[in-house]
C-alpha cells in the first residue's frame, strides 16, 4: 500500500532550526520559526500560564470527557476579548473549542464544504502557507490573488477590490484579522471599511483568521477590523488561536466561531460544528483551554496575562523601530505589525544571509522580528546591504 505514496517535501522551517543550531558563530541571529522570543532569545511559559497551571494542578478534580465542543466556558470567556462588550452574543454567535487556530480553520472549511460545496475561498497571497492546503484538503476551491507587492511593501488595494468583485454570493473571503502572516501588512481602517462594504454588497462570507490578537497594537485595536466586519455582515466565521497570545503553541488552543443573524441557522451551524469535530478529533485536548479559562476567570491572572502580552507586543514593535532607525530603507517595517515582515528576496539571497552573515530567515524572505534584539539592527542592516537587498 505505502509504496503508492509520493515523498513530500520536508518542512523548510524545521530544516532552518537545525541549520541554526549547527551554526557555532557567536553573532548568529534566528529570524526563522514564527514564535515569540524574549530579550534573552527564549520562548518562555508566561507567568500567568504558570499560575493557571499551578491552580489546575491543585484544583482540577476530573479529566473526564467534555464533549466535541470542548470547554465552552473557555469559548465564552474569549468572546468579549474578541468581539467586544456586546449584549447580544448569544443571539448571533456560536463557538466551539478547537485544536489551535489550525483546527478552527479546518473545521470552518469543512463546515463551509458541508453547507455549500461549490463555495470558492478567496485567498490573498502571500499568506500563511497552510491556508490553501487546509481549504484544499476540505475539497474547497481556492482562488488566489496577489494582495501585496513585496518589492514596494504596499497593499495592492485595486487587486483586493477586483478579487472581491470577482466572486459571488456565498463565496468565502479569508482575511487575516490582524498581524498579517507573513507580511505584517494590515489594511488601514479605511480599507477595512471598503472591504466590509464589498462583503455586504456581494453577499460574501468573511472567514477571519485571528491568530495574533494583542501582538500588533494591543488586544482592543487588533480586534477592531473583526468588529467592524461583524457589525455589517449577516454571516461570518472566525478562526481564533490562543497559541501566540498566551504562548501555548504546542498545547493547541483555539476556537471556531460562527456568526449569523438567523437563530435557526445558528443552531444548525452549532450542531454541524460538533458533528464535524466528532469525526475529526472527537474532542479537543483540554489542558491549554483549561489554562486560558483559568486565567480569564481570575482578575489577577488576567491582569498578569494582559501585562505580559503588552510587554511582548512592545518588544516586537521596539525591534521594528530599531530596524527602521538603522536604515531608512527599512522604514516600512515600523509601519507593519505582528511577528513578521516579508522582505523581497530570492532564495539565493536568503541562503547567502545564512552562509555569510549567520542571519537565518525563511527562503521566502520572511523574518520573525521577535527573533532579534534591538542591538542586532545594525548587523542585520549591514548584512542586507552587503547582499544587495
Ligand atoms: N493562522 C495564521 C495566520 C498563523 O500564522 C497560524 C500559526 N502560525 C495559525 C493560523 C495556526 O495557529 P495554531 O498554531 O494555533 O494552529
């Protein structure tokens, strides 16, 4: 049987981790894998998470099954953080815990496939490399369009408008709610409003991927586009990840929300989400969601978490500012948000940055700005100049 399989390409980011570890030059800089790093280069367990884990260790009384929806208190406590203080959540929102944002995207894709198998999913590129495969695996047609011009680091807004106008009622538009991966280029609020008008006019269904809330400009600001869209449209999906903003990566913590203004449809979506979860993973893993719930149930732990998240956000934006100060050519980096920027470079240039300068970034030119210290800015700029970027 397995002889029929074809080999798949190895994950290039994992190869990058290995190459970085094997490099014994003192000044090497790891801008590769997309995780937050602190000023000592580590990806620590947040203090709020440690406090919640201690609490759970002492107080959790059972690990019996919860059900395909997972921890619904976790799902509910996230709602005001994502959607704001709105009294009518219960009338138009339903959510389910998922294994990470990836699980939420996959479940949402399958829900779309179940409801409307002929729906097209519009995806601006470049995007997170797993987006297109996830929708493809759910047998949905993906239509890609160039959302950004990397050479000028500008949104191609006419191309966005043209793409949104090229699909029709019931088609789905994947949108990064904030901190675009891999470019760091988010729409302005004015552009979000224009996009929202088009979603409404063409009766398109936004699928908002919110994986970095709090790492751009803060929790409230990063949720603003999502809230503008949800106020205007009749139906939407939101894939949420707690893996970055709670530093829980390998615990796989996320949620899928569906918004619809029709109560019957809401109940149908809810039962289908549970049924799809059941055949995929039966139930999501509990520990990470229990941590987030414990934090959000405790005012003290919530304060601790918010302060730590803000510190992370400030550090990344400080690194952005350091690069922009070191080189006027990189001024755009300080206007971008989230962990990433995507420089326009060839694979060969990315390889030369590694080989000659010990600066590790993805072959695509994506750099993780949490991987550097402000003091590294000069070395990074000099290396980029030496390689003609
Ligand atoms: N969406 C985007 C844009 C991402 O960058 C990521 C993670 N890199 C995810 C979704 C998935 O997050 P998770 O690790 O929670 O599955």
